[in-house]
């Protein structure tokens, strides 16, 4: 019994684990209720940072949801064995960077597609992503929000038939805002009751204060973002009162320095500096459901020490919707993730 438990703990900690997709941010690539296989060896084995942890737990004790399942009285430095590079467009599981009140390896799991690698210059223009000035093709199952005009009711059965699960009626009987893949959009266009399908248009100069780095100097939004350089280990950036908003959290939180600044004067750990050299690689993540995903556009870069592993396949899929006709999505069992 103890040997079996030890084996499971070692496998979970170092080699692979399974993860249930909780949200729609990666639709239609991944669906809520998908149980996915996560290969923790894909990018190297991250050694435990918080060793005093109750076995097979993450946040809370399995028998007491009010009690932490770990103690941070001992914290090991970040070490990754046999490290290898994340490839662009990999679907990656990582710890949520903004959950700073708990140790790195006990932060919530997120899953997104990696589109920005260390050293990349990234820009989003009219929903399209450009890396170093070159257009990056959309994922196969990418989704966006559209304004849909009809001359009759769109019944729920029709929407579910085409896999449309997000959105609804807006501003009148026959006006809808729906989240659509290309295939779903084509199916809707063929319906007699649909008179128009138009993209959700966002002002290129529209400032969204909830978009990283949350500063008026960066008039960015979800469809028009950047350009910005994704930080790379060993590279040095000259600090100024503009780019400090991009890198302040990296310097203070992820790389654990004391930062003070006033106008153009910067103090790091009490020493006056004009530049900063990054200690880790960073990544820019986005969901395939581009208008309904909390990702790097909202909270910034993912540090390398937050990377858990690569999502490689769907083991099984359970449809938890209360009105679902079929509980199990048999066509998704043992399906590879593109």
C-alpha cells in the first residue's frame, strides 16, 4: 500500500499527471470536462519547490477544504532537470502567475497555447498575431465573438447542433452575440433565418484598463495589443518610466528583488541601475477562444518556473452540461491535442 502510494506520488510529481479542463478558454480545441494527459517531462522535470505537502493534494486537504495541504516553512530554489524548449503553439499547463499568496507549485493550474517565446517581439493587430513582424496562423479551432442578426428565433437546439455554447441574445429579439468557430459560422450562414454575421469590432485605439500592463501609456485591448518583447534569460533591457510597467512584476515578484523608482531613477536592492538583466525565460500564452480567455493579454508573462508540462492528449471527456443528451463525448476519447 505504502509502496503504491509512493509510486503514484513520484509519478505525479516528476513524470505526468491528468488535468480536468474547467473552462471554455481553449474551445474548441479543448472542452470543459476533458480529462487531459500532461507530460511533465516535455520541458524538463521541475523539482518540488514546496516539499512539505500532503500527498496527492494541491491547494487544500482532501478531507478539509479549509486547511492548506502544504506548509511553506521550507522552500527549495527552482531547479529543472533535463530542460528542453517549449515550441510555439504548444498547449501548456502552468501555474497561474498572479496567485502570489501561495508557493509557485501550489498555484492554480491554467492551460493555454504558447504563442510568444523568449526574445520574441509580439503584436496583435485586428485579432491577428504577429511574431517578429510575421503573421502567426490561427489555431485550427480558434473562436471569436460575432454579432448575428436574424429574422426569427434561434432556438437552443440549433445552436447546440453546431457546437455553439457561448453567447446569447443582445439588444432585441433578433440580435445575438455568439462565440463561433469558422465551421460554426459557415453553418449559421446557411440558415434562412440568419441575415448577417459580423465580427465583433474593437476600436484599434481603445484603451482597456484591465489589459496588461494596466497603464494609460499602453492603449491596448484584446484585439490590438503590443508590440512588446517577451523577456529572455540573460537579455538586458534599459529601464525607463514607460517600460517599467511591463517589467515591474518580473523584477519584484518573479525574480524577487526590491525595486524603487521615481521619474527616471531606479533602485534595485538599494543599488542605482539603468538596466535590468532577466534571470529567467518568459512566455506569452493565449486561449484559442480568443474573446473569452483570461490569458497573457490580461495578466502578462508566464515565468519558466511556473511551467508544469505539455498537454498531449484527451484521455476521456465528460459533458457536465445539465441539458446534455450524451454524458460522454466518445469521439474525444484518446484524442491528440493539436
